[in-house]
C-alpha cells in the first residue's frame, strides 16, 4: 500500500509541475489559444494520482500485490501514462511555439501518443482482471474433490 501512495504522490507532483509549466510557458509566448499542454495536468492527476490511490485501497483490502498480473499492470500502466503524457507535452509545446514539424514528425507524435494511450488502456484492463481474480471465491480441497476439480 505504501508503494502505491508513493506512486500517487509522484504523479501529483508531476501534475502540479506540468500545471506550472503550462501556465508559465504559455505566458512566456503570449499564447492564448487552446493547447494539449493544458490537459496534461488533469491527465496526471486522474490517471496517475487518483488511480494509484484507488489501487492502494483495493490492495489493502484484496492484497493485489500477490496477483501474477500485479507487476505487468505496474509496468504497462505506468509506461502508458508516462509515454502519453510526454507526447502530450511535446505536442503542446509545438502548438504554443507554432512549430511546423512536417507531416512525418507530426504523424510520429500522434502515433507514439496513441501507443501510450493503448498501453494505458491495457494497464487498466490488467487492473480490472486483477480485481476480478481477487474477488473469485477460493474453493477448499473438499469442494474441489466433490465437483471433480472443475472450476467456474
């Protein structure tokens, strides 16, 4: 549980730093339009801090760390949120400075950001699978022998 709270705290700090960066960077360039940069702050708070506070609560109740899906969840989900956030920052900076990257680089930014979002979604699926597996009723040896070792 302590690990999850530390991860949530790290995401909260990153979210606040991105909020300050967004405000100061757009102010420095006198930018008043809409940019993806403004959404990174909320993404990190919700997908990072809030999700890991929920993971901490579920882990305290269901001992999710014992699941074989726990480490893959941590790796895939954090990689996805990190990649998606980094590419959102890159996209936002290019919007603020009005950089023309060309079709190839623009497509690469979108593609890699899309992969980050796909990894985030895969991590969420792993999390829900962990929850479902943790909530399965555990049959004792007598019940397993009575039904021939079959499970639901």
